[in-house]
C-alpha cells in the first residue's frame, strides 16, 4: 500500500471549492428519478444522461473533484466509443465506484439492515482499479425509530465498513466510508446527534481495529439534522453548529476530509447547511459535499430525456455545482440562487 498516493487522492477529493458528484444510483433508483421526468430507464438513456453531466465543462473542471459511478456506468462507452471514465479523467476529476451490493434484513433485528458485498470484493477492486477507479464507496444504513438502532446494527455495519475500507487500501483505492443515519423519521436533531455520535464512534473504533490508515480515506456522513417528519425543524445555524461539534467529537484530524451526503434535503438546504459550517471558523479536516439528488434534481428536470435540452441540463448542473463549490468555502449567499432563477 502506497499511503502517500492514497493521501494525495483523498486530499484532492476534498480540495476547497470542489466536491464529489454521487452519480452511483442503482438501476432501481435511477428508474424512480426517470419516472418522475417521464423518461424510460434504458441503458442508453442512463448513459446519455450521465454523459451530459460528465461533459459539463464548467461544472466538472471547476467544482467537481470526483464522481462516484455505478457498476453499469464504469463499463459504458459513449456513442463515439470513449469510455465514460475517460470523460471524467479528461475534465480533471477522479473516477470512483460504488462497491456495496445493497442491504439485507439483519437477522434478529426487526426493521434493521446490514450492507452486503464483501465476498469477492478484493477481485472486483482489482478490475475497477484497472478501469480507472481511484476511490470507492460503501454505504451503511442506520434507521432511527422506536427501539432502534440497536447496538447490533451499529456494530455489524461498522465492522463491514472497516473491512471494505481495508480491502480498498490494499488495492490502492481510497475508501469513502459512508455510515448514513437516515433522516426519514419524526425524531428531533438531538436524537439524530446522539445516534450519529454512537455510529461514528463505533465506525472509527472498527477502522482502527482493522488497521485502516485514516490518512488514506474520506468520511461521508449525514449532518446532525431533524427528521423529515419532526414538528420542529432545526434552523440552518443549529444544523451547522451541532454537526461541526459532532464531527469534532468523533472524527480524528488525521482524516483528510469529510464529504456530506444530502440524504433527502432540498437542493438549497444542503448548500446552505454546508456554507454555514464554514462560517464557524477553521476546521481540522476538509469539509465538502458528496451530493446525488441535491446536484442532479435540477439538471434531470431541465434535460427530461430530450437531446435538444442537453445544454439546459448542463447549465442547471453547473449552477448547482457552483453553488456547492462556493458553500465548500463559506462563500455562498442565497441571493445567488435568485439571480440564477
């Protein structure tokens, strides 16, 4: 393992002013997104849509540091035969790959899930590296509800995340470690804080046990935030303050950077929260975005599957990428959104 090189890539993924595009929707998820805009989810349409994003010169060269791909996408070539991976490399961004294989019900723990995909992962990572992937992603899913999460769910998911991370580093690939505490319930921000603290503490304990070099990874956590159904929604300032406090408590300074998931926040909320965190003074690690829906909802709608809308889709993508790029330096203002509209 060449830790210097892993550290260089991890640092480039979280460089100020840039963040990560999560374009790793599974076939099921992208079908839902396409259904919403009246587009059939065929292999060609999925490829054309992602090609539109990766050919967005302004967004990709100025605001996107890396792109997380789905297995189908990493092997696809565009109509002229160029691999999609090459389009990402040519823009100056780093290609990455989602390697988990989804979730299964966790035995003896009703309503809880464990992420699977460790079997044969070492062989798959070799092939992904040869194709150009220099980082990977694995997502654990922790739900908040009555009597959950259990310590069982937290432990098995943290253990799997650390096993995945060690396998990645052995294959000279930077692991994005993503323990997501969902924001779907009616819990308040303090309950989210408490559960996320347990999850992150256990995750870093497992990373140490399994000898993962913290200097060669990136953390992709949720923010400390109110559940979607909670009657009291925390303010932007409260989300920022509690999230930064939580991360300072749990994340060692050896980690080069943290790239948030948006997790169901609106486009503008996700941007405003990240921006507010950068107003809280110097931070021990890079702090940026790794957004899927919060970067893609607008371009999807603008594109709507029509070739004549590619430019409009790229403009919408560039705008969201720029807004989040500014937020990753604490330079975003809501007035910039109104100007663009």
